[in-house]
């Protein structure tokens, strides 16, 4: 492998964005990806259901600031604005009353007001959540279904730093397909995990099973979990503050369990939001029949999502089917067709959905935004400012770091 100015590790949204900018500026680079495809956690596949399905990220969050949104519009893709309001709420198998849904929405507003005003030493989001079923339903959205963590594992400071992501859109053709389209003209070396980055001398030496690349700079876009598990070693060791930051930004989990429902819409409108609140945070959210497809897309989040992935696809699909039967009756079982469960926790080169700072550790993001030895730079959704945990934010992070690198090379 030839020497270049920059090596980029990871061909997800951030890595593709950095590569495109370097390419536009006429800089030499190599983009290295451990998996056998580009896109990272943005992945659209028609294998499960015969139509485009986003195995990874699906919402085009913050469309007014998301660079992918105008590209989807320009391509003439089918877009739907999703208001993210709970349309149907159940406590177990019992449908919530109009008053209970109103209380949940009021509790959500109270919680966000408390978060904005919070200045206590206790940085756990769980410390701010009131008692009561309707209140806990509101907390489910801001915790497991939003941040991918249970409230006691979420930093209030970190949560508060994230922007309101409205307006949110879906695209029928798939967000992952949009990211793949964005990166189609970038040369990528696939199925090539980086094993070691040496930075003791001038520049960096990046070692892979296919050879060694020497460069002046390296941009690392893999998830903090991949780095915490030492999938990539650094020689010499990175500063302690950077290593600690990997562990202070553990991956949250949001797992999808979509099931095909044949011959009925269950009285639900397309894109309706349905939340089923249960004991011990075994909660389940459904995105109902998006784009009139025969799919009820179930989501579980936080610790329960990790447990579900460990239990396996069959257990996950049974759980979703049982909850639908609780609400709509046993006849629904005969209408369930194809199904699947996403398994990002078991994907070696990802290890989760997206990063969420531990309570008291929100500063870890700022730490990782600082280059090491003027040659190692980090980028990705974990370092996307107010658009953390989003694919669009990852792209903006990759572009920002690429500009830093270009300026340093000049």
C-alpha cells in the first residue's frame, strides 16, 4: 500500500464525508473499512422484506440542518415528515385514556423544563424523573427510545447538549441507501480492519492485514466502543484522558424488531406511533406501517435492548408478537409473516447503536475532539456537537475534521 497524506479509518458517514472533502481538495488519502460495505450504521437492505428497510439509522433528523436531506429532495426520493408524537399508548394490554395521554405529554414538557434548569451535582437523568405511569412513559422516550440508555445511565449535561432534532423525516428508498449514494464515488478498501496505529515518529504508520500505510495524519471514525475494546492498538499508548474518554462514552442500544403483518392494518394509520409501557422498562415502541408497507417496526432500547439481542432473534420476534396479541387478540399470530431483529451490539466493528456519556462524563466528547500528537484525529456521531447520535451529525463531524487536517497539512 502506497504512502499518502491522510489515512481515514472507517467508511461510515463521517469517514465518507472526510474522504470526499480530501478528494475535492486534491489531497492523497486511503479510506479503510473493516466491514465488507460502506455506510457503517447506515445500511439499507431489501433482503428481509423485499423492499428497502433501514437496518441501521432511519430518521433524517434535523432536516433543516442535515446535509443528507436536500440531497434526498434533489434525487426525488419519497419523504415523509414524522412528528414523533405518541398516537397510541398502552400500559401493558390496557389502552391509555385521553387524560393519561395528555398527562404523558404534560410530563414530557415538565421533564424537559427541569432538564434545562438543572444545575445539581447529581448528573443522572433518572434523578429528575417523577413517579407515575404517565410520567414514566414520557421518560421512556427521552431515555431508552431516544438516547439508547436507561435514565440512571444518562448524563443530564450530555442530554441537554443535544439539539431538538425536529423536523424529522423518513425516506422510502432508505437512509442507508442515501449514505451509500453519497459515498459511491469514493475509493474504499473494504474488509480491511486496522490493527495498529503507530505514531511515535514523524507522521503515522497504519497497519492492516493487507499491508502498512504511512501517512502524515490519520482520521479515526470508528465508535468509542471499538476503541475501548482495543480493536485498534496505538503505539505509543494514547494519552490517559483520551483512553478514559473511550470508556466514558459507552454505546447505547436501540434494537429494531420489525414484523410483517398480512391482511390487516389493525385500525392503525401509516406512521402512527404506538408505545407499550411495561414493568422493569421492558417497554416496546412501534412505528406502524411506514409508507403503507405491511410492517410493524418494533423498537426496544437501553438495557432491555442489550438483553433482547443476547436472547436472540426468535425470542425478540416472540416478544413483539406476544405484545401485539395482548392488544389485538390471538388471531394476530396467524397474520405475522417475515420478521427479523437488528444486532448492532454483536457487530464487532460497531458494538452498539450510538454513544451516550456516563453521568458526570459529558466532557469526554470535548476530549476526543482534541488531536493527539498533531497527527491523530477523531470524528463521528459521538463528536457531532448538538447533532450527536445522528448520521447527519457524523457527516458534519467528518467534514469539520477533514478541514482541520487540510489546514494542518498546508
